[in-house]
């Protein structure tokens, strides 16, 4: 009497699972794959602060100079607004976290945090407020090999934006000891000197 192999009914599901696993791995390492970028909202960063704090951030793989590195940061901010809406963090959130003006808290104008392809953390922020070009980008160290392709795709998406969107940010320049209201409105960019916003004080 022949006995049926009890594992046979399971084999199709196992094979399908393995195919999906290898397909996902192949997509992650495929240099021609179009990366997707999902902005992480600030509420999610707060809820998962331990996760983001434990990421080993690095700029490795993101240093190669490409198109966006020569574009004024203030223009890139308007392009980011068009693609992704408001940043994950602005000065208000940095102040709220108690990091503004401290050694571990940069005096940034904005920061976008993304999940690339659903699981690769990427941070994008201004280099020096509205007074320079390009962006500062950092990624999780375990994905260094994917960063050049991710940056190229990100640059292409930004440069494909046809209609810039209005925005308004605060920025403090320690070098100038001056607050600015940085904005894009009615087709014009502005870097207006202002008094310190209420509740925001730089720790000298």
C-alpha cells in the first residue's frame, strides 16, 4: 500500500513564498527599479522615536554630485512641497523636542523623513537654510549600496515637478544671529529678516 507524502500539499505554498522572498530581494538590489518615496508624518516619528533614534544614519553613497546639488535649496523646498506636502519636521518640532540650539539638534529649516520602497529610511533636510544649494541626505547604513540609485531617482522626481507649491518656514542662522521667514508665494521666493518667533530661542 502506497502512502501519500503528507508534505506535498504544502509544497506549492512554500515555493510561492520563496519566489516572493527572492523577488523582493531582487527588486531591492535592482539598479533599474524606480524607487518609491513615502513621507513619514511627524506623529509616526514620535510614536517610533526609539526606532528612528537607533538607525545608524550615514551619508555614504549619497555624496555623488547630481542635478539637485546645484539647485538653490529654497527652490528645492518648493519642489518638495509640491511632491510631498509639509515636511516631517520644521523648526517648531525641533523646539518642541528640546533639541533646538543644542549640540544634538541642528538649526535646520526643514526635514523630510521617508520610507523608500516601504522599508528603507531616508532623511532629507536643508544644508544651510535658504542660503545655499542642494540638500543634506542620510540613509540607513545597511542600505549604502542602494543609496546612489535612490538619490538619482529622488533628484529626477524633484526636477520633474512643473508647478512649485507655496510654503512658509522659520529659519535661524547662528552665523548671522538672525531669524528669517523663508517662503515661496505668488511665484516669488523670500528670505525676510524677522524678530525671534514667540517661544523660539536659540541656545547660545
